[in-house]
């Protein structure tokens, strides 16, 4: 309300100044061009406002985005907290409010993690040493660790896929479901900690990058690892 009263008082003041100058004989023809430019800007502003309001109507009719949904727009992930005539407010995981024009939401790709069903399927990739005798144990441990997490849903139950043979590892993939997509990074971190600890206790190798170098004279081979200290550095 204060904004409208301020705008009205400014318009009245501007009219009073124009009338006073005209009575004093000051030529005001230059105002025609200025008002024309102002009109163009006003028209562009109205066009933007209209497109955002049309975006609001589309969002409300399709129900593609609703308050409480977890959405991802332009790499920004957050929860919809408010949908207004011109814009939609999304609160990020860092508690930062992001104002997104409604027209942007209907004209660009939007990932809605909560649309129709809040459950989200997650993927966790794990590479183990190429020892086939430890493969069944690794699969059993991964299912046990995922199933024991309180935020992993029991139905569908966690599963493990053998995705591929890596350069120096058997690559496995843990498939599990969670209810709250905003917690997916927390759950992933918890599972990684548990996997690293349990695999160490059970003697399952988690491979790391290494290179085997054959000496030209055939006298032997040297293995270089980025995790091992370099020889001759004095450190």
C-alpha cells in the first residue's frame, strides 16, 4: 500500500511541475520523446509480467509444480515454498531463497523429484578388487549395509548389480530407494562410510589407480601408485 501511495504522490508532483513549466512558457516538446521511450519500457514490462502470469496459470492447471515439491532448475536444487503471480520461491539446501520467474519454469527443463511420488531411486557405485572368490561376500555386505540404514526403504528392497568389468576392478552398483530426496547426499555419505569400514574388516580390496612400468633392460618391473611416496624426493 505504501508503494502505491508513493507512486501516486510522485505522479501528482510530476504533473504539477509540467503544468507550472507550461505556464511559464517553457517548451515541453522534448517530453514527447521521453514519454515515448517510457511507454516502450512500460510495454516490455507488461509483456514480461503477462508471460509470468500465464506461466502461473499453466503451473496451477497442470499441477506440475506444487508447494513442498523438490525441484531442480538450472542445476539449482531446492524445495518450493511459495508460488506467486510473478515468480516462484525455491529454498535451497543451504537455506538460500531463489526467486524464479514463472515463465522460466514453463519454458525450460525442470526436474521435479516429488512429482506424483516422493520416493526416489538412488545409485551407489563401488569398485572392488578383481578377486572372484570375494564377489558374493561383497554383494551380501552391500545389501546388508544398505538395508540397515534407517532412511533406506525396505520395499523395494536394496539390490546390487554387477555393472561392468573395470580396468582393475569389478564394478558394482547398489540400488536403493529413499523417501526424502533432500536427504540423498546424507544417506550416500553414511553408506560410503559403512562400506569402507566393513570392507576393511572383511578384507575386501578397494582398488586404487596404479601403473606397472616394465624396465627396458628387462631387469624387473616397478609399480607406481599416486598414493605411494615417490622415491628420491627426500620426503
